[in-house]
C-alpha cells in the first residue's frame, strides 16, 4: 500500500466517523458543544448563529494568558447583563459552560483585567476579546 492510498483511507474513515455528528440548526439547542477559542485578543466561536435552547460551550484557551468566557445579553435598560460565565481558563486548557438561551443577540467576551509588571492594566475586553452571536 503506497502512502497516497493509506492517507486516502484515513481521510475516508475520518469522514465516515463524523458523518453523524452535526449541529442542529432547528430549535432545541445544539446536539454537540459549540467550541469557542480564546486567545490574545480574540473570542472565536465555531458558529455565530446558534439555535435557541440549551447550548453547551467548550471554552478552549489557545492563548498564553488566563481567560474567561462570559455570555451576556443587552437588557431592557440598554446595558449588557451577564447570563453566565466560566472563569480562569488556563493556557492550553478548556472548560464547559451550559446555558439556556432564548432567541436574540448575545455577546461572548473575556472581561479579565490584569496588572502587568510595569503597572499597566491589561483589559482583555478593550483589547478585542468579544464577539456577538445570534440565537434563532
């Protein structure tokens, strides 16, 4: 068996083994966790449109600093209100957050603030660690 045949076989097996693993695009939440990559200075969910219902987020820290995943929604008063959070996700690790979300627009963010050795405050949110997702 040559290398090309071997690699094609592996790719085919991989495709068949994940064929049944999909994200539900109808109501009732997602069937699999939604991975959210946290890193300097970004929050990147694998999808920015999610179905309403119970959603399990996998907060995966690919950065060098500690991060958190905060889910917020703008309230009637116009302010962002926290739905839930998972904090202190260390570099190279992940944590889980399960929330029940109604239709609407939500923000995923890291709100950590750290004091650097030079005395400067490193504000993860202001450095760009936030994004929005639409729940339908």
